[in-house]
C-alpha cells in the first residue's frame, strides 16, 4: 500500500472517530460582571433542559441581601436577562416551586427559556447570590433539576426561582396597565386633533 493511501485511510479513521465522539457545547457566560466571592453561574449543571448561556452570580448587598428576585426584579437583573436574549420589562411569567434541587414550573417550557435563581445563605461556601440562565427546553417541559453547584452540596441552597420567558412568551400587561395605556393613547389622539383644529383656524387669519 502506498504512503498516500495510508495517509488517506488514517485521515478517514480520525474523521470517523471525531464524528462518533459526543460533543458538548460550552455554556456562554454573558451579562454584567459577576460579584466577587459567590459561585459563578458557569459552575452549575442541570438535567431536564439544555443550558445555553448564563449571567451572574450577583450579590449587590442590602436592601435585597443579594436576592435580585425579591418582589420585583432588581438591578442588575434586567441587564443580565437582556444579555441572555430577553426582551421585556422583567416581569415574572407563571410561578416556580422548589423541591430539594428540582424546579417545577406552572408555565410549561418550550424552546428558549430564561430563568433566575437565588441561592446560598449563611455559612454557604458558594456565597449568597442570584444567577440567570437560558435553556433550550423540549415542548411541555415542566421541571429542571440542578445537579451541581460547586463548592456546595445538594440541595445547593436554592431559595427563590423565577421564569421570565419561554419560546418568545413574556408576561402580558395587567388589565389596569392596558387601561392606562389606552387612556394615554386616547389623550394623545385628542391632543393631536385639537392641534389640527387650532392650526386650521390660524391659516385663514394668516391669509
């Protein structure tokens, strides 16, 4: 067998081996810089959905004590989820319950989904902070399980979780918000109409 033939066969074998080897995409870390002394979001691992990217952790201190999901979304939370591809005001979509290290969603996930997790506390070697994650979830996914958050041990000190969007879905405004928006548009329309009438009256005078 010629040396050229041997080279071709060797290259083909390497290519087949590479094709047969499973590949895992690295999680992309985005968003504002993480706070010092807390578990980075890149150290987490999950089952139930494929993690795509993350931002955090963040521990800005009082008044939220590092919990950016306390009540409404706190800074730099909106900047973090925006860097993950979110478009919206940062309102929560559905509710999420925590059982050990499993997160259960009342709104079924489908496609690109973005969540925030607050974790840690007193004595936690990973620190107290909030991180944000984007996942690719199969249609109908209702739970994701945290399998690792070094250097802590299970159940990883999970204390608060919120869903922000899934498959392009974000929370719709409350009825009161819609009413205020309609009143605002109505007021703008009346103002424009009044302005046109005043302009029409002024034209003959100018002539």
